[in-house]
């Protein structure tokens, strides 16, 4: 069972991942760099990997122009980001996956600022090269949250974005009140985003095809608010505003089964 410190650190990690698309230059001075070509497949031209300072209370995935900084992440966090999975979808991993924390700094080998998918591709290659990561995909019966269509049907608008447009997940907050503006998101994209905030994987069982534009406003569960107009908690907001239902259950989920991994040497 996680103590308060570990729970707080884990919660910071999950929120930082979810906010990546919202705050691409959250660390350091902002630099204006043109986007990398959408069809580019970058690797790290150079990357340093070091153990995190135990006194460091910050965590996240950041870009500063073309430079990338991954701060205070466990192996579970790195793999979860690289392969767009929930940490509980990583199975048969060694104990140090949840204990050792790493800082990674580097730049891509292609000009321009990488988008979210390109950052994931870069990290996948780094994990393979420097951590010697090997795994295979499987399905396991897990505790999950399932998204289904609520009674009355979905309240979603088909995306107006061009077919080749990237998704956008912009988040803003006013204390405990959160607002998400999601553009060009599939239900699988939305399920993945929810999974970053919840304690188990979220599986899309809506059967809805295509991509959607929608807003979602909610208040962090357990928060005290004197505002009578404050939005409801997350699950209620999803049902009232989106016409979707999120329920805890148990069922099959995709998993990454670890086969081999090595701790990288500090450099």
C-alpha cells in the first residue's frame, strides 16, 4: 500500500502526463520553434539519463523549443507515456520499475518541435536502446473503468478538423474546477486521457466511431466549493455533459508483458 508521499508523487506524475498536450513548454523559458514535419520519425540525437535527485519534488514531460526534458519519472511512467497505456497495463515488471526515478534530457535528430506522437516514438526508441526494453502484447483480466453510452445517447459533436489533423487536449483550471477542451479526439483518445487521472485503465466500450470536439467541466471529487454553480464531479459531469457513462468493472484489457529490461548507466 502506498504511503502519502508515494501517492502524492504518483498523482503528480499522472497529472503531468495528462497535461503534456496542454503545456508543451511548461519548463524553462519559452522558445518559438517551427513544428517538426508530421511525417518525420525522429530519434534522440543525444540524450542523458540520470537518477533523479531525491529532493526534487517536480515531475513531468516538458519541451523547451526543440529540447525535451523528462523529469522525475519511474520506468512505469516512462513506458506508460511512450506506449499510451496505464501503469497497471504494465505486467511482470521488476520491483524497481515503481521505485527508481529518472531524469532524461535530449534533442531530436530532426529539425523542429516534435508533436506528442513523435515524442512517444523517440522515447520508445530510447527505451529500446538504453534500457534494452523487450516486451510482448497480451490481454489480461484487470480491474478497469469502462466507458459506455448513457441512456439518452451521446451528446458529442463530430470533429470539424481536417482528417490528417492532430488531436488537441487543452486543460485549464480554477482551483478545484477543471475544464477540458478536446478537439479531434476519438473515444479511445478520451479513454486514455481519463486513465491518466484514475487508478485503473479506462476501456472504450461506447462503440462510437470517428473523432469528436467537446468540452468537459468538472470539480475534483472531494473538493469543497462554496460556488453553487460549480460543475459536478468527474463521472457525473461526463454523463450529464457528454451522454457517456463511466463505471468500475472487471474485464479484458491490453497489457505489455515485460520480457527483458536493464537499468541504464548514468551519464
